[in-house]
C-alpha cells in the first residue's frame, strides 16, 4: 500500500495543477470574450495577442510545475498550451500582415510579434526533437515578457517610411528574427548545460545577484537627488513620447519612486555580499542566509514593480526641463518595466534551481548532448546573422548610398556577429567544449538583447524606427 501511495500522489498533484491552470485559462478567456463580444470583432489583433498571453502564461506555469514536481502530465499539457498560444500568436501575425499590407517587420512592436512566434516554434522543436523537456521554463517567460511589452508599444498600422519601402525589409528582418530566436534558444540550452554539468548552485546565486543588481543600477540612472525617478513624458493622443527638441525627450519625475528602487537595490545586493563572505570564510551559514535573502528580495522586487505600475501607469508629474505637469505612461518606459519583470523572473528561476536541483538534472539530457544541441543551434543562428548583415548592407547601399555607416544598430549587430564567430572559431579550431562554450552562448544572447532593445531606446540612430 505504501508503494501505491507513492505512485498515486504525484498523479493527484499533477491533476490538481492542470485543472487549476485550465480553469484559470478558461476564466480569463471567458472574461475577455464578454468584454469584446459587444464589438462584434472577437478575432481582432489585440484579442488574439491576449489569448496568446493567457496560453503562454498557462504553459509557463505547467513547465515550472514539471520542473518542481517532475509530473510527466505537466509537459503534455504545457505543450498543448504552447501550441494554443502559438495558434493565437499566428492569428495575430496574420492579422497584422493583412492590415498592414506587408510582413510584420516594420517596427519594434511588429518585430517582437515575430520574435515571440519564432521562439514558441523553436521551443516546441527543442522539446519534441531533442527531448529538452524543461526548455519552456526559460523560453515561455521570455515569450510572456515579449507579449506584455507589445501591449505597451505603439500598435497602430503606420505608413512605411521611405527607407522601409523595400522587399529587402522582409528579407533582412526575417533573417534577424530567426537568428535572434535561435540565439535565445541557445541561451536556454547553455543554462541547462551548466545545470547538468554540476556548476555549483552558489555560482548561480552570484550570477543571479549580479544580473538583478545591474538591472536596478540601470533603473537608478534615472534617480533624482530628492528621491524621485525620472521617466519619459507621454502624449496619450499621439501615442508617442514627448520631445522638447530634436532627439531630446521630456522627462518627468515620479516622487519617492527612486527611494523605493534604491531600497530594492540594497536588498538584492545582500545575497551577493553574503556569497562573497562565504567564498572567503567557507561558512555555509552565510549561503543559507543569502538564499533566504533572495526570497525576501523577490517580495520587495514585486512590491517595487507594483508601485511602478501604479505610479507610471497614469498621473501627471513635474519636469526639470519645462514648467507645468505632464502625463506619463507605462508605454513610455518599456525598458524599465522589462527590467523589473526580468529581475523577478531570474530570481524565481534561481529558487526553482535551489529547491529542485536534483529533479531538474534528472529531467535533462546528458551534458554532452546539451552541449552538442547548443552548438547546432548556434551553427544555425550564425549563418542567419551573416545573411542578415549582408542583406542589410546591400539594402543600406540602395537606400542611403553606403554599405556601412557605423549606425549604433549596425555596430552592435557586428559585435553580435563577432561574439558568435568567436564561439564557432574557438570550438572548431581549439576544441572548446563545455562551460567555456556555454559562457560564450550566454554572452552572445546578452549582446543580442542589447542590440534588439538597448540600442533602440538608448542609442537612437537611423534604425530608431526599429
């Protein structure tokens, strides 16, 4: 009877979570249906994206549930939820394509739409073909963040600027989205390899802390001396940022929000400091306290996110650059929002690793197999990056009369190419395998994300529309 109990318990737990997720998805879809049924346009692009968000969120919950409990049924239903999300995502892509009259590649919103679609496809391929069943624990939250950001960006169909009125737009951006999605998959695979390769959990603690610390240091570059946080003013009617001059955004200051971010920064720094003390003293007590501090930091990060959502979502605030009060919006600060969400996501993944390390290792393929799959993925991404740059250079010459102009987006695309070229070079000529190769894959994806998001918002140039 004891053995029967051990077998039956996981099944019951699995059923409970599947039912809970199913009811949650059904409830959200039903509420969304009630809100749009009066308009008579249920299959609109926003509704399809909302449906994709619901299914991707359900899939992420089930993937995480599988990572925690090892219940096989979770993966089956997570795959079904991913397929459903992909179907809704495909509908949104098709709707956008039809409404715009061209493939959805002309703006950061449309590129995100295509990126998330490609990422979902590659997640299912990695799961079905290569047996990396927990890959969705990393890729689905990335897809969720992408869909959430799309809700904040300008979504209206706008006429293409002259530079984009070319068939080469479709070629160039299609290659970019395929390459970037493959890079995202290689990042997830590299992280799985490090887990399987027995990298110390304490090292993951240090890496998690450094990522979150860097995120809040970036946010606090907008800190004002009296404790406010500067964000961009937003013109709700025009659905665009407010400018006070050519290329000069108008910033407003949200009172006291800076102090909140500073408090969170101090909190997320504690685990890293305790990790350094542990390295020096080898006293396990410090690591145990650091792990508890991570949990506390997640609570404060969630509180900071809630405050940011409430304060930046609406309201009018003063500016140091102009008299009067000016409104802001979450759409004016997608970079900050994605950073706050990303910090929580990474911290939660660390707790998952801390609590279920042995279970995760049992679910993953062998380390050598993960290393080979990562290599194959980058071997696909690199030619796509090469063709993307070549197509962009040819298109630039036809449009601007020059193959290369050292525009920030061009420069960082070249840096991305060099990082992955370095990975392939060191692997083929020097035989690099294992952790060094995984570190290269992780670095490459970090550069990809900066090229995709950071350059767009921090280093505007001729590619500022994308």
